[in-house]
């Protein structure tokens, strides 16, 4: 309930401030002064629902960085006057010719990610900007009820919402927010973007527990799953409300005590416990530093616990165990140093360029020293649907190397996508033990040692992009970004290059041969989905063009810039 009150108070304060701002503006315009001359630019427009295209009445319209604000009328139409006040001996300009960002706000419509509408203010104060349309996205909501059998309102359950996101072509689930149920068991998640969500409940102790026996409500994954991977996605569109209900079950919990071997002195440890083999949030155990043990309570079942130390020289351990209706004490989880991945780079260049150079450095108060530098980076991107950045790792030049060897230290067990970037050339081949890492993940075991072999070539293609302005791409004087996205399941990473203000052409060099979808956007895109035939078709439907590149080929492609509205 506190969350709802805070939101409401924020809106009341915001609305009061806006009303004061509007009234102040009206009073200022009504106040005459012989020593002051006032002129104004007038912006007229309307505020519409982005889904229904219906007008939105009484929406607050504000010009960012200015004192200009007004409300839309019952038909969604507004008239925004931007004053320019001139005083004797000086000028105070409240609005000038150029670009202005205008936004609208109203409860029930998204605010956090609402992108302001970009308008172009006329140079003449007698001009008027007409026909400006601002679209507001209606909020989506997920509401429901958590049933607690036998409870009379004394047990409130914390619900947590996860949202499916895409970053670097990888889909994952990101924790969004939590909500403690009301006394009647109801919960409400509002101000949501359209998208796909998963709903879980977190562990909650039963207040009727006794010192002799702990009772609690274990995590539940909507609608009634035992782990996160089996939870049903909840899909909501803008303006929609999804109603979902859950029923939690009271269970006996039993003490668990697991010894932790090889724990470094004075170091912290991160713990994660989940149903055996199925990484899932909301379960918990704690670390007893005095005894070097993992302790807590769990209901009967089969579990996996992961432990990883914090700081340099990280160590990791993993243990599967079972709780069988009685206290568990005795198993040991042994920590081992995280894996080291070696990288061997071979440059098959037809030019004299190299990503590895030796240069003289001049340390302070010391003689010149020869130092080896590398302009090749091998990044391991963890494939973890619950925490995509948790175990990422990057390469560095191997200690004492005079050749082309890199090393990636502190790699935790797991599955990784391998990304290679280089200053010269492109990665023509990335392999480990005969496995093609451009199509398959790198699997790193506990304390394992692996060797990645990278072949770089400099016979890449060259792509000249001609970026045409689309109907909703905004100001053509602003920067645009061209993307080349690998088509289908061919592997590889997207490439992008920005065309700066006023430039409609961009050139990409050393593009690996293959098939790509070429697209251009008015704004940078961090959530492009790729790697499947379905994703490729989606990019083509957006207006992308398919291109095929051969070694040393020069290709020209003309694409329309896709604006904020997807057109």
C-alpha cells in the first residue's frame, strides 16, 4: 500500500507544481510593464492515445527547460505560448529558434520511458508551430490475488515481477519491482510497458511457527510451477490489464548446515540456492563466517547451491543436496579457483597491419621500457536468463607474452557466447576443441582450463550506406545509426556505425563475409533481436534490406531511417 501512496503523492505534487507553473505563466503574461516588451511563439497541437488514437483531455503539456506549460482541453488540443521577455539593457530569452522537446503527462499513461516529442521552433516570433501531435502510451497493468489458505490477513506475501528484455541479441529476465500484498491478498503492478512478464512469490515465514518447528510459504512461480523456467509468461499490451491469481502452500522447513571448504580468510561470499538443476530466484541460505558454513532452512526437496567469493582470485563451488523431512548437516561444498581461458590469435593479413605491437613507454623517473600492446579483445558473454551480466569476462594480454597470446582469468562455470573485436581485420574463425564458437556456446566447467583459437583476416567487405529520411525519423540534422545484423542462424555479432549531424552516408569497412539485414534508426537500438529466422523476418518487416557480402566486395545499400514510431 505504501507504494501506491507514494505514487499518488508524487502525482499530486507534480500536478500542483504544473498548475502553479501554468497559472504563473498566465499571470506573467497579464502583467504589463512599460519598460518590458514581451513577444511569444505559439505552438498548437493535440495529445492522443497511441493505441486508440483518441484525444486525451486535461493532459499537462510542457516544453522542457522552459517555463512554458499548459493543459490540453477536452478534445486533447493545446496551445502553448513560449514567451520571449526583453528588458532594458539586457535580454532574457525563454525560447529561441531551434529544436524544442515537448512532453505530455497524465496519470494512467507511461511517464518513465515516454520520449519527448521533438519540435522545431520558428525563428520569427510571429510564426506559429501547428499540427504538433504528442502520443501518450497507456499503461499496462498486472493485478491479482494471492490466496493463503487458513490465513485471516495476518500473512502478507511479497510478489516480484520479472520482465523479458533483449540486450545484444540475448533475451533474459530482468527483475522489475516487488509488491507486498494488501491484507486481503490483492496486489497491483501498474505503469507497465507492453511486454512479456513472469510473476513469482518470495519466501514468507508463517507467524504461527514455533522454536521447535519452522513453517513457511516457499516461492511459487505463476501459475503453480516449482521453478522459474516452468513459469507461464504473462503477455500484456499497452492499455491492457491482466488478472492473475496464485495460491501459496504452507510447508515445514528443516535446518540446513553445509560446510564450506577452502574459503579464503576475510573474504565475502555470494550464495544462490534453487531447485536442483533449475536456476530460480527467491530461495535463500546464509553464510556463517564464524564457522565457514552455509546455513538456513528449506522444505523437503532436491536443491543446488552455488557459492562464489568476492574480489581478485575468485573461487567457485557447487553442491547438489537433498532435504528429506529432517535436519541436514554434514555435506561439504569445496571452493576451487575460477577457470582460466587462454586465447591464441593468428593474423592471416595481406597487409602489414597487426593488432599486436611493442612500443617504448616512458615511466616517470625510469628508463624507457618496451611494452607489448594488444588491440584484440575476446569477450565472454554469459548465457544466463536470470542475470545476463553476472559472469561476463574479457581478455587481456598474457603475462610476459611476446607473441599473440591472450588470457581470460576468473571465468566462472557456465555457458558463454564469444565475441571478438579487433582494431584491424575481423574474426574469420573462433574455435575451441573443434567447436565453432560463432554458432555454439563455450561451456566452461568448474576450475577448467580451455583454449580458444582465433583467426583474423583483413579481406572483409565494405558497405556504403545511404540513409534516407523516413516519415517519422524526426530532424534530419541529427545523427543516424546504420546496423548490419547477421541474418538467420549464421552467427556473428551486429555491426553499427553512426552518421553524424546532417550526413546521410556512412561507410563500414572490414565487414565479415555473410548475409546481413541492413537497417537505419533515428535512435540507437540496444534491444535488437537476432540469431533466428523469425528474428530476421521481423527485421525485414521493419524495413530492413537483405544483403550478401563476399570477401573484399564493395556494396552500396539504401535504407530508410526508422523513427521513434517504427516508421
